[in-house]
């Protein structure tokens, strides 16, 4: 992959805080995966003693996930990949994959995508009500778990992307926290 064609697929915090220079951001769809709070966060949005939850992509036949595809600025490949790996691979719960995504404008590109390792100890499948309870109280090195949820949900809304689970979680967590 050359410096001019590094694409990164964001479906959670990368959408509102990519952390790298980019020349293009386009709504995109990743087939065969769905976004969910299926990863316990022991660094960024929780601690080992009180884990939070962060979004991850879980492989699921027939599913799809909409998010943002970023084309990294030309000449920044090495720095972008180093920064992404430092951020996303902090606990090895994500797997770094090159997956084909469909851009809203009709292009299909290969994108660096971080998906959950279902065999990792941080992988979880928790009912939405319990997710809300965890998110409402967890705090990690990058701040409250609520901030992560609210920012992601609001950016999805701004992009015109409907995610019923995140919308429900936002309402439920606001009710639990009183804000």
C-alpha cells in the first residue's frame, strides 16, 4: 500500500477523533460486521478494576456497519499506522485487518479496520440494559465511558446513520446519570 491510498475505517471514536491527518472523509459501509459494545475497556474508558465498554466490530454474516472512511494524507503512512497501532492495539483485543469497504460515492477500497478478537479475554456479549449500567459509571484514561457513547451516537446522527442500539443506550444512560 502506498502513501497515497491508505484508507482507515472508523465506526466508533475514530469517527470523531481520528487522530491522524487525512485528505478525505466519506461515509462508508463495511459488510459482514456489526458495531456493538462487545469489548471491555481497561485502559481508555475503564480500568482493570472497573472495566468500561467500547465499540468493536464483530463478524456476523449478512450484517453491515456504516461509519466513516478516512484517506490518510499522502506521505503520512508510517506515522499514521504507528499512531493507530499505539491507540488501537494497546491490549491486543483488536485485530488489524485490511477489509473492503463501500464508500457512499460508489468507490470500493481496502481499508485498515480494527475488529474484535472473539477469543480475547476483553471480548464480551452483554445485554443492552447491562451495557447501559456499565457505561453510566465507568471512567478510564481518556475520560468517562458516557462521553465515548454520547460522542459516537451524536456523530452517527450528524452523518445520517441510524444505529438503534446506540440511540437506545444514549437515552438509557442519560436517564441513569440524570444528564
